């Protein structure tokens, strides 16, 4: 019973829909066909499109703009130097003062060849001056500057056909062959490497920390020049005067710089502070007496004497004047006044 009722309702709905469609078809005017028309859709006007922009002469095509920055960089031409502008270029061995340094036995070096890591080598320059380099064998580099050694190794690689355009770089890791010794009255005595070819005496003394308090301004440089012994005394105080600039000579490998003790004099007797004192440049007897604290109430300048030793070791007694100059190792005695 219930199934029959559902079937009847379904049939009634179908009949109603068919009747409605037939009524709509009868209402359509002649000449417009029998197909039903949907109600008109309101005309929604879209926003007017902007006119196409004029093509700029510098505009980049979209296909090029979409490329990666690396691809765009490859398409750019090499930068050209503007008039008056300096273009820096990096060449093997041109950086730093080490390019002027001449390799010596004992120096530790590292050799690199661009884009050829198998040719990298760390070695020391032997006493013979020749190093064993991969593929090419013995290469004499002792006595050459860093740039000259780089060019020699590059030429050997090119001549053997191993690398077409070798770019060789030598790094000076440790300097042991070219050294100078500093001894005596300096703050940090020792051996110091000469990393460039134009190091002067004043620079080496500065590397040693300068002259100590008890050191003399007169420095002695000894070494070898052209196979002959070389010795020169240099007045460090005079270096910075116009007349003494020429004494600041260039040191060489194997040189020794010695700083002696400053000259002293001795004073005793009727003075406030007897003892040994450093002789300053141009010091007089009166200044030496003042450095010793002056006379005691019982002392007198009239009865002073100096015991001086000559070059032969003989001692002589001098009755000095207050304006006389004091010499090294003088012994100044101040006597007691008689009245």
C-alpha cells in the first residue's frame, strides 16, 4: 500500500513538470523558435583595460628577465675602465712585500696551481736551492724572488705540456734562511727574519723592542758584503738628524747588530748620592756632580779630582774644571772642605 502511494506521488510530480513546460512553449512569440529562453542576464561591464605601454628602448624582454641572476651575469659584457679609473688585477706573487723577498735555504713555502689541486706542494728550500716539484722534477728556486720562482715553475709546467696556461702562486709560510741577529742591550734580543729586501738597522732594532734603559745609542753592525768582512758603528740618536740619515743602512742575511752598554762614570766622596751613573751626550763635570745629588755640607768643588784610564790602560789623575767633559769610566772624587 505504501509503495503504491509513493509511485502515485512521483507520477503526479512528473505530470506537473510536463504541464509547466508545455505552457511556457505556448507563450513564446512566433519566429523565436520553440526552445525556451532563460531570463536575460544583466550586462556586467568589466573595467576597461589600460592601453598597452609604449615599448621602452631599454626594456628587458620578459624571457631574459625570467633568467636566474647567474645567467644574466654571464650575458653582461666585461666592465670597461673609465678614463682615469684604475682597474685592479690580481696576479700570482704580486700581493705583499713577500714578492720581493729572495728565497733562502730553510724557508718553508707552499705552491699552488690554479684549478690543479694535485700540483699543490708544501716544502722547504734545501741547501742546494732546488726543490723537487711534481711532474717536472728539480726546480732551482734558491736566490730567486717569489715572483721569479712562480714564473720558473710555470714555465716548466708549460714546457712539459702538463698545464697549458699555469697560474702558479707561492705562499711564504716561514722565513728561516734570511735572518739577522740582535744582541746586547735591547728589550727582546734574538733572531729576526728579513721578509723584504730593504730592511734597515732602525727597523731591526725596533723589532727587538728598542734599546733598553742601560743601552748605548751607538749600535754596531757586523756582517759580510761582497765576500768581505763588514763593520759599521751607527749613532741611533743621529739617525733622525739630517746629517745622519745615510747611516741607516740596509741589513743583509746573516748580519749581527750589537747594542753595547751605555758609558758610565763613577762618583764618590762628599756627594749626596755616590754611585755609577750613565753619561749623557756632552755631559760636563758640573752636570755629573748634579746627577750625584750635589755636594754635602762638607764637600767642595775646588778639590775634586778625576781618575782616568787611557787606551793603554794607564791611570792618570786630573784636576778638572766644572766645564770639562766627562768620559767613559771616569772616577770622580769630591774631597772634604778644609774650612
